[in-house]
C-alpha cells in the first residue's frame, strides 16, 4: 500500500509540474517579459514627450499638471492593451464592448486637450503593435509641428480681459489710453457705485504688461487686472 501511495503521489506531482509548465508556456507564447518591459519603456518615453509638448505649448490661464500625467498614463495603459489583444478577434470585440459601457464624466474645456488625448492613445496603439520606429517618427514630427505652431501663436495678438477699478472722473483718460494703446477692444461691462466704478474690457494685445502699467499711471485708477481668455469670438 505504501508503494502504491508513493507512486500515486509521484504521478500527481508529475501532472502538476506538466500543468504548470504548460501554463507558463501558454502565458509567454505570444510575448516575453522583455517584450512587456520594452513596450512599457517606449510608452513611458512617448508619454513624457507628449506631456512636455503639451506643457510647452499650453496657452491657458492655469496649467493643470494632472492632465499632463493623464497623457502619460493614457499611453502606458493603451500600449499593453493593444499588445495583449494582438490579432485576437474575441479580445478585440470584448475591448470594444467594455469601452462602450464606460461613461466619461469629465468635461474637456479646450478642444486641443482632446487632440492631445488622441495623440497619447495613438502613440500607445503604435507602440503596443510593435511599430517602435514609426512611433518615434510620429512623436518627433508632431512635437516639432506643435512647438512651431505655438511660436506662431505667440507672435500673434491674443485675447485678454482688462478689469479696471477707478474713479468715474478718470474715465475719459482711460478711453483715450485704450484708443492710443489698443487697436481692437470692446467694453463688456461697466458698473458705477458710490465707492467707484468697475469696467471690463475685452481686447487683443501682443504685450501684456504695457497696458496695465499705462492704466496705473492714470490718476484715479485704483487697480488694473489683465486676464488671458480663450473664447471663440474675436474682438
């Protein structure tokens, strides 16, 4: 009986080892740990480049560092997903079904942010499919184009809101300064109280500090605030 028990145990251990070896070989039948590390490394580099270009070309009022991290994470998440799917039709259909039930509640304020998200996802798809050289060429070309466009935008006039608190007696001098220093402007609101007046002016400028300093030089102007805006309506 003891001999039979030992033979049964040895057979069980042999089957377990065969099953484990088959499981490991199945796991690494399509890609090895080196391939996974390679994909993650390329995705990290590409995501960092996309994030840096976004930060370099950002022209909003307040930069959100979380969105830059999100671009890196999108690239990192998309790459292994595409790598795992490969040419498996069943996994592809399952991925489409999973995405169809996801609801994104975060509103994207600027359309350019959506474009950067698509750029990050595209880089993840290229890297996950193993197109490393193509991904490097794509990320380099788009980076050069976006940085070049940002320099072109910097040389053009941008829209700003000028908020003034002043004595109503100084309004004529303010209007004269606006006519002299700003080519295009429009008064958006004007409030007059017993303590003073407030005016909001929508204007286009190439230099931010000049108009503020000139307004503060006017006697009767208490303070001047210039805020960059992103709107679809030109002055």
